[in-house]
C-alpha cells in the first residue's frame, strides 16, 4: 500500500512522527549517487535583486532553504521543534534577568568550509554587516533589537539589546544571522550572484542559466562542526517550472523527492494511490496566506473598503473549492496552533455578510462598486494560486460591492513591484522565520517591515510588541498579542485567508522524509538517506 507519514501538531511544537507500513520496489536516483530533490522554487538574479543568496538580503523560504544547508548560525531550531539549541555555538544564554544581554560561546576549532578558522570577530562582522546594509528585502529587521555586539577573546560573543527580547535566540537561528567569511562577503555591499560560502553541513555548487539557478548540488562539508547528523554525502536540489513538471520527474525516476510546492491535485492523487514505489508524507505546516494592502493607495486608503472586503470574503468556501483538506480557514495572522493565537477577524466580522459590508461602505460614503485589481505571483506559492484568486474575484464581484480584476506576475517581477508600492492589493504567503506569534506580527506591523507597508500603529509598535517580547513565558504574552490581533482586525492592513499543511512525496528507498521539512517549511536535506525498499 501507499505509505503515509503523519506528524501531528502539539501545542507549540510537534509530536514524534508515526510511520506506517511501507511498500516495496526500487527507487530512482536521478543519476549519480546523490539524492535528488525537486522544488518549484525559482531562484533568479535580476537588476532589482542581484544578490538573492546573500544572507544579508535573502528573505523568502526558497533562498533560506539554500542558506540553511550552507551557512551556519549560532542557534538552530531542533529536529522535533521546541526552543532553539546551540549550533555554531557551544552554549548561549541570557546573562541578565531582563532579557537584554545575550552571550554565546563558540565551539572550539570551528572552521569555514575552506578551512579558515571562525572567531567571535567573524560573528560580530556578520551580524553588524547585515544590520548596516539594511537590504530592501527587510530581513535586517529581524536584528532590530540589537544595540551593539561585543567580543571577548576568540570565542565569546555578547549581544547587548536595545529592549528586552525573549525571542532573540530564535532570531539567531535564522539565516540573516548566518556566519560569513569577511574574505567572501564585503562589509559595504551585497554579494551578487549565486555563490554561497559558510560553515554549514554542506558546500554548494550552482548550475546557473540565464541568471537563474536551476540546479544546486550540496556536498557534505568535511569541516562542519555542529549539532546536525548528516545522513548523506550529496543532495541535489533541482528547480522545476511547475508542479506538473516536478511530478513527471518523480514518476520517471529523475528525482527522488518532490518537495514544495505540490499541487492539490497531486496530493489528492497520491493520497488515494496504491503505488508501492512512492510515499506521500504529510506534515503540519505553519504557512499562511493573506491579502496585503498598500494603505496609502487611493482605492483602499479608506479603512471601510478593507473592512468590507474582510466582511465579504468566505474563507471556508475558498479553502473548500481550492485546497480541500490541505488547508483550513484562518482568522488571524497568527496560526491556530501557535501560542497567542486569537480568532480576531471572526470575532469582529462573524460569517460573511453582503449586507454588513454594504453598510460599512455606505457609512463611509464609498461609491460602489469599488474597482480593484488583486495581484498575485504565478510561480512562488504553487499551481493553485491562480484558482485561489479567481475564487476571491468571484466572491467579491458576486457581492455587487466590488468590481475586481486579477493579474498575475512571476515572483522576480512581483516582489520588487510590491516593495515599490506599485500594487494596491496583493496576495502573499508567509513561512515563519521561527514558530512564535511575534514572527507573524512584527514582520508585518513593525518599523522596516517585510512588506514595506506604510501602515503604522503607534500602540502596536511602541507598546504591544515590546511588551510581548519581555515575556519569556510566551503564554504570558498572550494579552499583548491578542490586543495586536484585534487592532489588525479593525484596521485591516492585511487580510488573513488560510493556514496550510505541507507535503512531500518520495521514492520508497529514501529515508528521513518525516523530518525533511520542519513546521516552518525549513528544508533539512541532511535528514535524507538511502534505505532498503520494502
């Protein structure tokens, strides 16, 4: 029978995976002795984004999944979730009671992949570089609470924070805090192209065509020292134009694993299949999808327009028609499985209602129908995105209150245009940097936010976010987090839509697939190995 691996969400992290009986047959290797993994992520260097893999710039799940294999961080999120643990560091801890001073000791004899020794000064250089470059991706904002970085000797690094930040250990586990060699990464400029050097579990060689990385080969780094057990010598990550092409490659034996993003049709077919050669693996996910608004744009500047959209959109119908059981409606930026979640949008708007939406627009003297264009990316979040936006368009237009058109663009065009404020309303996804409610709120609402959004709420920025970060016990931060979510539901700078699961499909002889993606969609290629099919 077709093997299913199901990992169930716990309150914050995950329970251990439970493996059912496997089938039997031989599996393709895609040529060579490496394990070949397919992805629909596209990696493009352009005039707007010439340095897609520089840790000081990269800020999407695809590029981070390359950096996590190659660039080491002081901390790392553990295999089974939970709080981060030391990685390049031997130990890290807050040294004060106010969560404002964080000290790390590096592992002894730590080296970059080229054999150069890593010192505390390299860590300081890397962090200070990312903060000073302030790349327009907004990734540097993850380090916004850092005031100064101090070193003591070759192995001690001390972070002095501007304000209390109990989430800081998580931030040190993200690629923006990756340790880079000053010989390879200049202090005052980004590193263009697709070269990556670090001290992670792998080195990488890239096959680039027409300024696009089409194939990345990860080879085990003999100098790596950290917590990870690397179960293979080589993994190849191959980029496909779409999910259908990736699925064909798996069927033909050209790849061993099909990762993000599979189409709903593929998942449904594999779930029902009795094919002994391919296993479908289902894992809980913390991915969310949402509509974002340029709140300075004339069409949506009036809050009532955004509120009326929130009142009309039928999330249950959207999920049912497009994603089925692979997603669930979401009524907050914070997923339901994360501590601090509140159903703020449902609490405010209840079930979809055209009458309530009309009343909102009438009270604000808005002439209907409101003409809008919803923008979406054609190649970044999976094949179902177009269908999703067609459903949103239908829901809004059927209300009689909106005249909506939709327009798609590839990510290489879409993301720079969004950052420049060229879109009034646009669809985005979010894969968390780390599994904490703060990471679903601050990146969208704080200063220097990921979206480049003009929306600013002083209570959120100056009071509620700092309050929530003071609480090491995240349950104690729930009051501040709920207040933030309630303000978002009222102002609607973003409109959350759904929370998704995640899946991979793999040839029967590939092991480690239960852990190849964690709940934050981090690709953990070191978990993969070769076993005996059957």
